[in-house]
């Protein structure tokens, strides 16, 4: 049977900001490839906005889920650098 106890670890603001940066780079790279193949038919600022809001959504849901993933490891490395 699964335990009903939730993981109660707290996530500080610095870690959430690092998660946002990791997800923003990921979304920006993906949308940059889409923009490259769109042959300048789509305004690039749309891709920047999609990347920004996608990263906000991903960081928020990641922090809410409280599950440790590879993104947490990348965010920890980013926190150590800064």
C-alpha cells in the first residue's frame, strides 16, 4: 500500500527562480527551432511570450508537485553558480 504522507519539503524562492531559468532556456530553445523553420512568417515576439509563459507554468507546476527531477539538479547547479 502507498503511504498517504506527502513530501513536505519547502522550496525557496531562489530554487523556484532557478527552475524558471531552466525551463525558460528549454522553451526558448524549442521555440527558436520552430521560429527558424517558420521562415519569418510568425513574429518572433510570440515565441518569446510563449517561452516566458510556458516557463512560468512549468516552474509553478513543478514547485507545486514537490517531486524531485533532473530539472531540480540543473537548478541546484545554477544556484551554486550564482
